[in-house]
């Protein structure tokens, strides 16, 4: 049931019609209480098997991983009315992401050089930028590993500090970066782009992460459940 729900659109009605078609069509209708409880239970059981950040990094280091890729994603969700205050003191939607111009939750992930996901964070509201999310959920634990296992990231993580390598932006008034810097940027982008494959493994294979209809606060748990299934498919977890 867990894999069926994660591969589907995420609505309990779809899963009810698969596992109990008679009950679905005659009495229960979409979103039955029993189906919801089963779905939540499946998520919880799978997510509990996901590796923690420290565990995942120690394993990667033991395996001789030369570097890891850090990336963030806004997982779309239904509209949420919860508000917060902006830096200007104005009321804004907490789960609205300027990155995608839609509602969703911000999750951070680390990937092996081949693009297979290594670890997925808990969710933060969509209005949190990638760098702030990384500072809260990733960088503190990651620091001791950076000498042996540096991190590649996109320009959104500029300012993350030592050991986190991002492309150099062109300064104001400069027409073109020097040859060495351009070559470095091209190399970083060509290697880092494999992180996009990692999120594709999570969101294309397990389609419920394309748009979560449950509470956006459960996005991280759902993503960790999908992570466990991806690692299992690649025989990296038993």
C-alpha cells in the first residue's frame, strides 16, 4: 500500500479505490478515515528507517565518497492559510515560496556523486530560502566532514562557508569572468547537475512528492519514506 500511494498522486481516494473498490464506491467515498490512517502508518514506518544526517555522512565517508552534492527543493502543496511576518513587518503566507511562486515546503537533500540521494531533511515552510534551510538543517552536522568530503552546491548557497563550493557570480560592472573562473564554474555545474537526478529519483518515481495534498508539515516525512524506497531499490539498504 505504501508504494502504491507514493507512486500515485497522493490522494486517499485513489488508494481507496485500489484496495477497497466496493467500499469506496458504495459507502466510503474519497478520503476515508481508515485509508488515511493506513497511509499515515505506512509513511511513519518507512520514514523511521531513513538514515539520520550523521549516520549518512559517516557511511559516505567510510565508502570513500570524494564529495557530496547539496540541493534544495520546494515540494508543492495545497494552499495553506498560515501567516508569518516578513522582514518589513508585513503579513505574508508562511508556506508560499518565491522560488516557485506557489505554495510548498522546502526540503534539503545530500546526494552521492552519481546522484543517488544520501539523506533528506525535515521540511521547512516554503518562504525559507535554501541557504537558511541548510544552515538550520544541514551545515552544523556537515562541518566536521568537509575537509575529507567537500560539498558542491548551486549559487543559492553562496555564503555557506568553508568547504561548500558554489559557482562564482559575475560582479557588478564586470563583463566577463576570467578564463580560470569560468572553467571552474563550468566544472562545478557539470558535476553538481547530477543532484538534479537525485530529486528526479525521489519525485518522478514517487509521484506523491510532486504535489502533497496532506498537511505541508508532513512533506519531510513523506520525502524520507521515498528516500528509504529509493535506497532499497538501489540495494543500499535492507
